[in-house]
């Protein structure tokens, strides 16, 4: 059955709720797409029949929910972080970049996916498939690299809490530019002949070709897996391993600080370190959900490279693609629950959200920058006072010692047992 016959058959109402009639008509997934995009369909998908007609509306509804949640959540994150002076910092610029890439991911994927789902096939041309696949790969890569840099910044902040390695806005801007250059460099390669963007699964979405068995295509999939998945996760794991180790070590050091300076300064030191550790846990949670969303898709890609075609059914690739889009929804809700300053500012700007999330109730507090600076200065004051206390104690101990002349004169008046000689006076 060709595509025109299939469309006429669909318009007549046949086959939409009767998969058995599809088998009788020998309909395959290839019959559902336009003839001009047949070269974008790998031969692996030619033998699969269309899914049950109810599956596409279900996927379309899920993509609609994901898209609306992502657009709303990431839009609010961009609004709050961009227009709140107390949240303007180098670290938060990386957060803004993360929300921006997630927002662009949904803007470029959500309308096309929903339209294709309710159309039950890819309804655009081959160029649109290439652009859609490029955007999905690009914004997904930007997200994971941004998370890796946020983890690296948290590592620097925990390892050097006195501000010497504080990420400035200028340096953060260069980091963001580097993220986009790095991501574009990898995702533009299929346009230059190294791999290509093709239809996948139920033929409603496009991605890089992980099914071709030639070395040239497989090498790109392996390199992209290493550069855009394994390497960033390795950096993240390394940073957070030492962050958690540092947190445990600082908890032990607090007891020593209490003996030197007292409870008040130790509490200030603990509060600053707790703020850094809490923000690190927020980012770690975001990374965990990102990995949870993208790992199934990474596994699908590796299965294709390894020629495990029997495990790659349309459903086995459609679900990981759906999970990958969920990564754009996690971050806004993670910050709404865990990021203290963001939660306070969101509660101040959108009080009606307090009815939905009671933890967003606004409580006036000092700004993030002023509190961080005061905490940092208190820590510096704490260590300077600690050293001054030690030195003053040493000076006092030295001043209490008698002079050599006084010591010798006292010894001259003392009586000594027989056999001991009296010391000579100075």
C-alpha cells in the first residue's frame, strides 16, 4: 500500500481502531510517512506494523502535558533569576542557561511532536526532520554540559569558601559561550557528512542515526556518547564525590572551631557551609533526574551501535525519547522545592502559588549576596580572631614568665641540699 492509498484509507475511517485490518492490508510504518522522507527511514523500521491507533493520541497528550509544564516552569525560572538582583551571580547565570536550553528544547520539539502524534505519522519534509533532530541533540547537550559546569562551580566554592575562586559574571558568560560552541560543534557534524539525522521509532521524531552498520556512522554515535554523556557525568561524579567528602570533613572541623572561638562564630561558619552544601544537593538532584531521563536513550543508541536490533522495537525507542523530554520538566520543580532564595522570591512575585505549594510562602530576608558576603566576612573574622587569640595567649604566657635576673636572684637566696652547688649570679 502506498502513502496516498493509506491516507485515503485513513480519511475513510478504516483501520484507525482495527489493527487486524492493517495486517490484512499489509500496512507497515513506512506507509505512514510521505514518499519524500522514505530515505530518512532506516530499513530496520520497514517490517514493523503501525501501532495501535490509540497509542498516538496517548503520546500526543503526554507530550502536550510535558510541553506545557516545561514551558511554564522554565519560563518562570528565567523570569525570576533574570529580574531579581539578589539572584544575579555567576552560578545562577549557568542556571539561567540551563533553563534557557530546556525552554528551547520544548519550543522546537513540543509542537512538532504533538502534531505528528495526532497525525499518526511524520507530516513534514526531510529538512524539517534534520532541523528537529539537530535541535533535540543540541539542547540536550547544552543541558548536560551546563549541569557539569554548575557542579564544577560548586566544587570550586566548597573547596575554596573564602571567595578567591568565586565565579564572576564575566567568567560565567565565557563558560556559557563555551557550552554553546562545544555543543554546536558536535551536533552540526551530521550536516557535514559524519552520520545523519533520520526518523526513529514510530516515525514521529528524528534523531541521529544509531542503526547504520557502517563504521563512519557508528564512530560518531560512540564519540557523541563519550563527549555529551559519559564525560560530563564523569566530571559531575568527580566534583560531587569531593564535595560530599568535604562536607563530612567540615562537620568534624566545626567541633574544633567551637573550642577555639565559641559557639556563635561556629554557627555562622556552619550556616555558610550548609548553604553551599544545600545548593550542591539541589544541583545533584537535578543531575540525577537528568541522567534518569537520558540514560535510557543512551542505552538505545549503544544497542543500535552494537547491532542488537532485536531489542530495538518502535515502543522501545519511543519511551526513552519521551523520558528524554521529561528532563526539561524536572529542573524548575527541583528549584521550587529545594532552592531557598528562589523559593522565597517566587513566593513574593507569585503569591497565589502558595495555595499550591505552601513552602513558597514569602518571608522577608536579606539578599543572597549580602548574606553570603556577611557569612564569608564572619568566617574570615573568625579565623583572624582565632589566630589573634592564640597569639595573645602566647604573649600572655611569655609575659608571665620571670626574667633571667629575677630567676637567678631567687635561686641565690634558696637553700640547696648537701652535694649541690649554688648557681652563680649574673
